[in-house]
């Protein structure tokens, strides 16, 4: 059983390069049982480099119906969305999340200091690492505390994904207070922690000596009562569907994780690993 619940297509996510046909073909080829489409919806994005990432939800709902008809037997296609969080958009996100019947709602924090981390450039990394990580994980905590109509917190390691220093690594010990707030909010609300294998893949491509997330982050989540973990390759192209899932599952097994989940009608479906 393999479920990759975080992916993008070019019809609704302007930074993606695959269409739904390519995604479905790649999912079958990779041997996935479940594939999720979670298009970007970044309301009031302050980064001038980011293209507009909002769309008509009713149109998405309509088009998704046609995608479901094209889904091959044996593959489950789930309807999701990835909301980009900012402090002033929390209430809007909670409202948008109820507009159409999603299977899964993912929340992300892409913005740091009014720039998308993707475009933040080297100056983003001038700030001492612990300070940078505390601000970023503190914002993840705020997002999970203030929003309610979501299921998954995505790529908590996004802040480090494009770091030119390949030896810098996001550690629980960089900001334990912020991590406890973030992981504690997920556990208390029975929300899901995503392990984003695009971040792991990017770390591998960049030649980082550590590529898997810090084991203390995952152990702490379990300690605080967190029970839901999902995998997402966050693919924008067909070649990375389910990337490094086998290695990540093996790693999670060593930390005592025995179940992962995907979502149908906003309810978690657990499966053993
Ligand atoms: Zn994202
Ligand atoms: Zn994404």
C-alpha cells in the first residue's frame, strides 16, 4: 500500500509542469494505490516573483469530476488543496476550506519575511540558523493553532530546502519550544504531520550528508500523542511521484512508526507500513 497525497498539476498550479494524464500515468507506473492532487492556493501572496496562485473553486470541483472519470482502476484519486498560510489569512483559509468537498486540506508556510523561501535568495540565510528556524517553526505552530479546517501540515522543513549551505540541517534542538507548540497543536487537534519527500529528494540532489528529517522531531511528535503521518512527494513533474518513499518508510520504521494515512472526505484512512 502506497499513498502519495501531495502533488500539483499545471492546470491549477502555475509552477507545475505536468497535466492530470501524466500524473495518473506516473502514479500507475510508480505502483501507487492512492494519489492526491493538492493545487496551490496562496491567497494575498506578498512575493512579487510568485505568479498568482488562486483559482475558481467551483471550476476546480467541475474539472476534478472529469479527472475522476479518467482515473484507472486500482488507483484512488483524492481531491485536495494546499493553502499557503500567512497570519492575516487564517480566517479566510478556514472559510475557503469548506467551499467544496475536499478529501484533504493541506496547510503550508512558504513565506519568510515577505518572500517565498523559494525566491528568498542567499540573504535569507544570513540570519543565524537557530533564529531563522525558530521564526519559521513558530509560524508553523501559529498556523496549526489558529486554523481549524485542515488535515495536514506540509513540509515543516521548507525553510531549509533551498539552503546553499548543504551542511545546515533543521534540528529539533534548534528551537524545541517552537517545535513543541507546532507538534503539540497537531497532536491535540488530531491533525497530520507530513513527511515531504520532495525536501528529502532536494537534500539528496544538493549532496547534503543528512537527508532524512531529524529523528527527534518525529519521536517528539509521537511522544506528544501525534498519531497521523502522511507521505507527499509534492511532485510538480511526473518523474518524482512517490520519490524516496521506500527509503523514507524504512527510516520511519526504525523510529517506531507503523502506520501512515491518507484522507477521504476529510477523514484519515490508516494503513500499515
Ligand atoms: Zn508547498
Ligand atoms: Zn506542494
